[in-house]
């Protein structure tokens, strides 16, 4: 397999700033589909099991769609067009939540949202790689994570305020409106500055085209990719249900302030991500990937244990500091490690789909299992179980995950 492509002219300031604001506003839009769903549906007299089922429907669709989503981005001639269609779909799903919160409509909206999200993650990573190349990827991913966290934090504050002053339904109307500036920011990225071959992880286009199937088989046999996918599965199995489950607990104990408290529970970790994520890529380059992965899992273990024993709704906001640590690590490490392993194969976005599939499996199982355990045995037992899953993931990374950092331009093996 050939070396990474020769450096191209630097992308324009307009495209780089367009990507910044696209990531920012997209995070705004996606925030409305987070724990606010649990608050909203709880106020509509849904049970935790019903909420978990709806969230799991989205997770299952996400599971099915991750690898096809990555393959679509690898085959796309314009990542911008695919991303724009996905954003429009998510805006319509938000409007459906607000207009008619009954199970069939909510299930369809969750399905559309999950399907659109399957291509948005790979699209952002592909646009980033196509603009800055493999050598600029770590710094770019840190910048993406900063703008995503700022977007989530701002959106959580705005949506929390709207939910408190108006109603929890207003959160989804705000989400719909935010789809418009997201599309405007996307239009600022110049299509002709995105190196399509590079965005797909092709180091040598003629060679990659001639050996397409062989490179795919080689990618799927990579030990680092498979172990990392298992680790991400454990991460999502432990993490996905924590905040939605906690949102239901807070709503039960303090219904008047629930939306505001949940907003703060989102703002606190996002502030940590915004402050630290630009440094994560640089630290990963000097320390290696594994130490940061262990740090992220360790923070998740402590968060689950604290959720199990803390009963004051206001102290739960402080516990979210650990969520910020985990999010700062994995928002950069997931696409960076995939780039380490997959660049040169021509299947960068498909490899993201493999890891995304593990994410979907973990997330879909997490919400429905944690909701069931919470209904049957109490929330403390559910949180303790999630902490145990996180500890299993930490041990997996510590014992089996190889280091993927490369000190030269060769791709990871």
C-alpha cells in the first residue's frame, strides 16, 4: 500500500470556519434528542420501559445503518450533499416529536433521526480528512470536539431555559429551527477543497481500486480495529443509559426544575470537553492512545458508582464532571484510532461504520436493559450495573488493546 498523498494547498479559511460552525450547529440540533427526550416523554406519562424502548428503536436503527452509512460516505461524490439531506431529515424528526408525542409517531421520528445520524458522523470525519489530510487530523478532531461541545452546551442552556419558561415541547421546536443555520454553515465549506480520495482514506487511488476487496479483508482482520470496536461496545453499554436514566430520576424527584437540571448536566461536561479537547490529540501523540482510553473508562466507572449513591438532584450536576472527561477522550480518540488503523485501505468511513455498529449495539442494549433493571430493582442497582460494565471495558483495553500511534507516516498495522 502506498504512502499517504502528497500535501495539497491549505484549505481556505472559509471552508475551515464553515466546518467549525457546521459542527457547532449540528451539535445544537443533536442536543435536542438527548436526555430531553426522557424529560419530555416522562411529562407525557410514559414509563421508563416505554422510553427505553423508543430509545432502543433508534439504537437498533443506528446499529443496522452504521456500516451502510460509512459505505455511503465512501461512495459519495459530495459529502456535503449527503450531510445536508441528513440534517433536513433530523429537523423534520424534531418537528414530529413536538407535534404528536404518541408511540407510532415518536418511533418513526426516532428511526429517521437514527438513520440520518448514521451518515453524519462519517461525513464530518470524511470532510475533515479531505480538507486537512492525515497529518492534520488529530488537531482538526480536537477542534471539531471543541465546537461540538460548545454547541451542545449552548443548546442545552437555551433548551433548558425554553423548557422551564415555556414547556418541554419547546425543546424540539428549537431543534427544528436550529437545522437552518446548520445547513447555512455547511454551504460555506467549498466542495472543491475536499480531496475525495483522501476523505475516503485512499493513500494510492489506483492501487486501492485494484485491490479493493483485498484491502477490505485486510481491514476486517486488523486486531486493533476489532478490539477497539469491542471496547467502544462496552463504553456505550455502560454510558448510553446513564443520563437518560438519571433524567427520569431527576424528573421524579424534582419535576419543576428537571429541565433546568438536565440542561446543567449537559453543560458541565460540554464545558470540560470545550476546554480540554484541543489538547487531547496532542497528548495522544506524545503519550499514545491507550493511556487516554484507560482514563476515559476510569472516569465512566466513577460516574456510574456516584450516580448509584448520590440522591440529591443538585449534586448530580457535579458528578457530570466525570462525563466531561470521558467525552473529551472519546470524541477525539474514536475517529483518530480509526484513522490510525484504516488510512491507506480506502475504507476509512466503512471502518468508522464498524466501530459505529459496535456503538449502536451497546447503546440499544444499554437503554432497554437499564430501563428494565431500574423499573424492577431501582435506579441505584441499574447505575451500579452500568459501572460494572465500564470496569469490564477498562480491563479489556488494559489487557488486550495494542497501541496504534504511529511516529511516522505509515498507517497502523
